[in-house]
């Protein structure tokens, strides 16, 4: 083994691929042997691949491959074909990638190179993972592990476990994935393979986040970020920091999540990261900062429909919190336009947005449009038997009608939409509470006797009436309205008690 080879191995373990590129570009012109020059040029192509300069790597390997073929250097043919396969896989040209891997397989078999076979079987397995052909992927990954174990190479065995873990993770088999990632971690720690440790810790972070073990997710993602940073691997560092930020966010450590999200934005800003950062600000009620982020997404010409939809929805909610109902109305209208462009359609989101827009029209006293959108949304929820959404929608409308003292409309919403949905739950206590609310609304509308008659006619008599509460009282926020309702509730309840005693 030459001094250059030793340095390549050491730099590779440390993830210092830029140093390999620099060293080889200096050393190759000094080499007299054509065979040795070609071997080092192949190493240079691999190093370019590792720093994501794929075209440079591809250009070199396509130039030297015919020479290896001419001299029947089967191992180097296999290595070269394998590198081309990796490059085509990166560019999602999967059939061409598999063709090169198959060429590599044939060459490694001629060379009786089991280490090479282990390597390309994993790569073929990874392509089948991307194609979601997990049965074929598993077959190739297990073959790769078998060859690695035969060769008794800790690095190859560790890589096998890392790849098999990825396969199980992609197929949703989290426990199996965790087992193999942990096996890979143990082996990579022993040999101190920094690039592979970075990938392993990142995968462990993702697994623990999925399992909602946030402390473990934070610990592993932090280690991954540190290893990627040592390699100057910006893409890996971004991925690890993203998982770290999401772990902090999911655990409720929003200040830490915000700090990490801003680090990610400094490295590689993406729409999803801005959305998640905006959500953190919303959770902290930092509406001004959240609004700035969502407006940036909504105004960007490159935003996806996904990003626009979430941004308009959040901006509408912020406008509602700030009492800017005309702004909220504009945002919901734009959100409906976005939802209409989505393929496939999302009728659930469309109906929810129609309901929200109808409520905003009600807040601005545009009763015609409010009724139009309310009817569209309620029809959909009834059709889909989504009683929970129907109850929420109707309850919001009846609350607003009470605030503006239009008790007849509040009664109609409860009777025609909310109460029929409540009855589906077969919870007689809740049903009675809403019957009592309707009776109370008759009383508020100056028709106390009609309210008492309604109560007598509809309430479930086997449920003690002392337990009745008024759902409306728990959601009305305006203090004067709430106090008046509580006062009228006690007044009407007294009449109900008197009526019961007189029977």
C-alpha cells in the first residue's frame, strides 16, 4: 500500500473528500506508471462523487473504463461500472443505474471479488427501495450481507446493516430498522468511519423522532450534525439540523427549535423549513414574526401549491386573531383558489375552508354569502357523515348569531344541523344539553313559554336536569355577552325547575 493510498483511507474515514481531491490532483501528474495513474484517477472520480461533483466524476470514469476493459482488469471495471450506477441513481435514472450495476456484478464475478459483489448488491437493493419494490430490495441486501460476513470485513458488514436498516425504514418497519441501525452504529464506532457514522446517527435520529423518543432523537441528530460539519457536508448537515429542529419542536422546546430552524435557513432555506419555523412562532403567539414568514411564502413566485395553501390558511387565522376579518376573508378566498388547483382534489379541506369563509362573512354581516358557504360545507360533512366537523361548524355559527342577538337563526342552526349530528353519538346527556340550549334561546328571543314547551317535549326525562349545562357558555368569550347569558340561564332554569315541581 502506497503513502497516497494510506492517506486516501485516512481521509475517507474522516470524511475529508475535498482533501482527497486536492491531493490526487497534485499527485496524479507526478505518476509515471499508466496503470497506477488510471487507478488514482478512479479514486479521484470517487472523491468527486463524494463531494457531489457528479459530472466531473462521470467524465473521468467514462474516459478510463474502456482502458480497464481492454486490459481485462475486472475489479476496476466493476468499480467503474458501480460508480456510474451510483451517479445515475443520484439523478433518478434508475434503469440505467441498474444496467451499470449488472455490468459491475458480471465484472466482480469474473474477478472473484466478493467485497465488490457485496457493494453492488446493496446498491441494486437501494434502487429497488426507491422503486418501492421491497421484496427484491430485501433479496439483494441480504445477499450483500452474506458476502460481507464471508469476507469478515467490519466496514462492509456495518454498511450492510446500515443499508438494510434504510430498507426497513422505507418500508415502515421501524423496529427492524432500529435494530440494524444500532448494529451499524456499533461497528462504525469501532472503526471510526466518520461519513458512515454521520449517516447512521442521522437515521437513528429520524427513527427516534418517529417513535416520539425526543431526547434520543435530539442526541442522535446532534451527533450526526457534528460529524457532517467535520466533513463540510452541507447537505448532510442540513438534514441532521432539520431532524434536530423537528425534535425540539415536537418536544415543545420551541425556543431551541426556532434557533435550529434559523441555522438550517442559513445553510439551505426551503419552503418546508420556513413553514415549520412559522408554526413555531404561531405556537409562541409571535404573530408578527409568523405573519412575515407566511407572507414571504405567499408572495414568492416559486412557492408550491402546498406552501401557498398552508400560508394562506395561517395568514387567515392570524388575521382573525387580530380582528382583521376582511383580510381573513381575502386569505380564505385565495386558499380556496389554491385548493381548486390541487390534483387530486382535497374535498375535506375545501369544505373546511368554505365553512371558515362562511363564518368570516357572518362576522362581517354578509349574511347571504355566509349562508351560501355554510350550506356548501354542511352538505359535504353530512354526506361524509363527518359529525364532528359539522358540530364544530354549526356551533361557531350559532355562537356568532347569539353575539349579534339573532336568536332565531341560532335556533335554526342548532335544530337543523348541530342537534341531528349530536344524536348520532347517542350521548343523551350531551343531547339534553343542546335541547336545553335551544329552549334557552327561545327564552332569549322573548318566547319563554315556547322554550319551556320545547324543553318538555324534547328532553330525555331520565337524565337529571340539574346536570344540564349550556355549551354556549363555555365558548362565548365576550364578557358582557357571557354575563348576560349566565343571568338568563339562571332565570330560565328557575322556570324549568318550577315547571317540573308543578307536574
